[in-house]
């Protein structure tokens, strides 16, 4: 009876009734606690939610997860959402999941991330001076680069340094007789004994043949001169004869 009075409100005469057994009182007490004394497990901290506890009222609650996470099957713990796998990241090259349930974008080698933190632009590694080429750096469209060498040099196996080409050894010199390697990526031609280098600096002519040609040319020149002189003398003689004949006629 006293228990009923404690649970009832004034006036007691209107709210307190006699019951047959004590079991009925226990049921009334339990119902009273459920209705007016429901526990807020979220406030008590006994909810066991990994991230967020949401009170539903009537002593009930449910768990939720922070942004970037999803609720596991146990309805309490959370797992990071693989946004890279969802393919909604918008990264042009590489998507990297972070431990915070978020992600960030990265670029392939030879590219740099733009201000939008998603797209990538090819780096001018030749301009950066990090190419390592000994002679010439050439940018490729793929965001990379390759090395080349000056004329007379060849690229070594490391694809960066250059070595002097021995044109004489390559056989591309064009010398008729002898190729002389100068050691500085150049060469010059020479001739065997008894020959002389022609004006093209590549072919050779025999010295005796050259002398013969010169002698022949000189002989031809002499013959032409003599022939010319003969013609002049003959002409002068004819003029002289005419002058003599004209003088004799005049004297008569």
C-alpha cells in the first residue's frame, strides 16, 4: 500500500487502489519506470557506439558513423568507406585512401598536381634542370623526357651521358684512302704515298699523273701561243709585201 502511495500523485484517494497480490505491484512499478524513468544510454556513455550515438526516446538508441565511414553489421562499429573503389573521387591519375575515411589525389611520375587537387599537368623536367642529360634534354608529351647528344657524339647505355663518335671506325668518313681521327668528334682525310689530296678533301690523285697533266696543259698552252705567233707573223709579212709593191708602183 505504501509503495502505491509513493508511485501515485495527489490526491491519493483517487489514485490508490487495493490490489490482490504483490506481483501486481511489481508490474505497476516496472511500467512506471519504463514510462517516466527511461535511461538515456547515449548520455550515460554505455551505448558502445564507435562514433555517434543517437537517442530515439523511450530508452532506445542507435549508432551512426562519421562522414566517410559506414556502419558495420554489428550496428556499433564503423569502417572507412573506400571512396577510391567507389570511383567517385574525380582524381585524374591516382586515388589514395586516407585513414580518416577520406582520400587524396596523386599524379604519375613526371606530372604535378594542379590547384584543383584532382587534375595533373606534365612537368617540364628539362626546365627544372633535374634531367641529368650531359648534352641535350628533350621533353616528351608523356610528361617524361629523353637525352640526346651533339653531332659527332653517341648516347651511352645510361641514356644520359655521351661519347665521341669515331667516324673513321664507323666507315662513314668518305675518305678515298686514309681517315685520320682527330679525337674531338672530327676527322680529316689523307692520301697514300705518291698521291695528293684533291680540293674536295676526300679523294686523291697520283702525284706523277698530276705532273703529267700539268705538263700536258703547259704544252698545249705553248702550242697555242706558237700558233698565234705564226698567224701574226704571216699577217705582218703580207702587209709588208703590199707596202713594198705599192712603193714600187708609185716610183714608176
